[in-house]
């Protein structure tokens, strides 16, 4: 049965992405685009995902960071937190008002 008619995503595909570690509609959207066009399938995706086993949700419930990658070997095992070669540094926003961009002066 189709869950997302915009992109032709089936319930089986959503379940497979969930088994692979996606546990929110946003993560499903990242995996297969379901829910990114008209949005009418998002509630169906939420219903499919339910409150089942989710490694990231389990980490959040324990108060641990959830924005680290899951290891491909074992679902639920968290990677080394970005110390691998090629890891991107953390992105931070403006710290004070002086760090904010200034508007361009208007010409007369």
C-alpha cells in the first residue's frame, strides 16, 4: 500500500527505513522524500513508526546526545562522536549582538 503518493513510497519501504534506524517522519523524509511534498502522509508515517524501538529516542530518554551518527554495524550503537577523520567541526551561531550581520547602508 502506498503511504506517499507524491513519491510512490510504500508502507514496506517506510518500515524498512525504520528498521534501518529512522525513527521520526523527518528521518524517513531524508531517506526517501516521503512527507516532503504535500505533507498529507506525515500522520500515516507517524502511525507506522509508533513508539517502537528507536535507538535515537532511547538515547534522548537517557539524556544522551542524539545528533551523532549510529554505527552501521549494530543498530543502537553510537559512533565515536565525530573524532573520525573528515569529521566536520560544530557549527555555532552568533554569540553576541556584535556578531550579527549589519544591514547595508542605503544609498541616497
